């Protein structure tokens, strides 16, 4: 099981309709046979607060994957990528690059998505877009890569049945 935390970056918190819809999309995509939702948290869109939350979560031994949603656009206050870059030890650029490529099929605005992905300790951290459509397209595209990535971080401990490996 991949122990997952969903972190919504939004000044309105979990009361925001957009945040609720994005979290719902994430939950739809995370097959409960392979992903265990440990927590859903929210943090204000302030770089220091995001950074602190990511550090705290990734230092726990019971979190394999942190999915952030929101704070990845072009607005000045959107700082999730900067906070993530300060926390990660190794970047995994292919995940964010592929999310942008997939998004381009639907809208050229996906090129403005600034999300990043990387590793801190044994935790994979992935920034997702803030809107439900962007979450659906982006996370849907990279889930096949997330599973083996987490297995590598856990030193090849199998998190899903062998039949799904190709």
C-alpha cells in the first residue's frame, strides 16, 4: 500500500468548492487496493507554511506519497513549486513534464502550470494543478509511474501485485 497524504494549497481551506472537487478527483484516481489515504490537509498559500508542512510530512516514516493540489499557477501568491523545490533532495522532472504534455492536449494554458515533483527522504512529493480537470488529467497520466517510483524509494518493496508489473 502506498501511504498517501493529500495537501490542498488554498487560502480558503477545505471549504472551497474547487478544493473539494479536486480532492474528489484525486480520490477517484487513487485505487484503494494500492493507495491508502492517510490524511487530507490544507495549508495557506504561503511559501514558508507549505515548506514547513512538506518537511513535517516527509520526515514521518508513514508517508510514501504527498500530492499537493493548488498553488502552482502564475499568480504571484502561488508558491507551491518554490516551497517544494526548497524541500526536495532530488527532482523527478519527468513527472511534471509529462503532466504538462498531457495537459497540452486539452489547453495551451497547461504550459503555465509550474508544478514540480521530487523526493525527500523516502517520500515522493508531486505538485498537481488546483482545478479538478487539471488534477484528473495530470494525476491520471502519471499514476503508472508513481507506483514503481515509490517501490524504488522503498528499495523495491512491492506495493502492488506482480501481475501489474510489465
